[in-house]
């Protein structure tokens, strides 16, 4: 696709910030910035929301490429500020961002629409977990409600492992999710311009797809194409796109899915500003679709040209 870089004006690539995913955001942001500059876009690095808003009020930018991960940048807060300032931005609107960041409410929407997602119970940090775990039954996953990049996530197989898992999750959030563990292959499906890209099967060398296996280890295997039959691939892509739309997400993002022993797909979460590092999944799927990284960044930037749904 041919782009006139001048149509974007001056672009702020906002990264970093102060969430638990700051370092990943910096890695992603620098990669995006390099790609945009290589394609002739007048883009500049901005670290965090405070600096961004100060410079936007001074009218230093025409639009914003949001590559902040986690709370503040991915949960509707920044999107709301940009709406108030009437500054175009990439990705999902306020509702799509806020709802997707809340794993519990996302699940409620999916269940209401009949979309498959593992049973879960929300508790507050410090609250007794025995009743919730008894209802779901071990094994479970204990995770923060409002985090990404597997921050604070622990798989729990025995009651003895529960206290430590709760402590880890509580360091990241005041609201925790106890979710039934789906033991099987893990997939992710990138969404770009209301189309599902080829699915990726994720195979960590050890443990599960935690922060280390996502961003540090070079041993995680990513299979794209994922090895599914054409019919199963179509089923997974359709399910992921329906899940993405259900949360009000738009523009671009990623849907994470597990498969159980019988082959059933189970939706985990939606990411509305996923990673864009050399380990990241959206660029891998885009490349299989024939979209190289520089072009992918331009297509994401172009989502700021369209009115938000």
C-alpha cells in the first residue's frame, strides 16, 4: 500500500510511561519510531502521558501513535485525554481500551454473547480465596485483573501454591482473577483493520508464556502458520475477530486463546496496544500475511486517520 508520509503531519510516538510494562513499551516504541522515520514520517519519541499532554497543549503534534502498554496508556485514560483535546490517535477508542483492559468485565461480555472463555471468579487483594477456588476447582491461574505481558500471573496446581500466587498478583493490582486453567496449546490472533491475521501457536521451551518467555528468552517457538487445518484456522480467526469486536476494540490489537484437550478454543484476553518488539506476535503474523514491519507500523498509524467507532 502506498502512503504519503506528509498526510500524517507531526507524530508523537508515546512510549514508556510508568506502568509495570514500561520496559516492554520502550522496546516497542523505539522499534515503531525507527520504522516510521525510515518511511519518511515526521515522528518523535515522547516518554509518558505527562510529557505528551504538555506538548500537545503547546500544539507540537498532529496525532499520536500509542505504544504505551498497560494501565494509563492502554486502559482508556490516555484515549479520553486525547478525545478531549481532539487529537487523533491509533487503535481503540475509550470504551474499547477500558473494557479490554478489564479481564473480568471482558469475560462478562463474552459470556453474555455465548463466546467461550474459562470460568473465573474475581476477588479483591487480601480477600479469602478458598471459596472461589473451590467453585472453580484446581488447577487455576491467578492473575491481576488490569495488567498485561503476563505481569503477576501464576499457574496454581495445589492449595499450597495459592498464598504465593495471590501475593505475586496483589503486587500488580488490587483486583485479582482466579481462572480455570486450560491445559493445552496456546494461540494468538492479531487483528488489523477489522481482519484477523494468521494465527500463531506459541510453544515456550519451559513453563508457560510468562514475561521471560515473551521478551527475554530466545527459546520460545512461534509457529505461523500454526499447523491448524484450514477449517480450524478459519474457526479460530472468526472467534478471535468476534471477541475483539465484542469489547468495542478497533483498529489493531491481539486476541489470546487457549485450546483444551478436545480441541475447543477458549478466549483469554484482548490486547489493544500489544508489543511491537522483535519478539512480538503481531509483527510475526503480519509478516506471514506479507506485511513487513515498516508497512505494519504505517497501517497502524493510519488507524488514526479514521473516525473512532
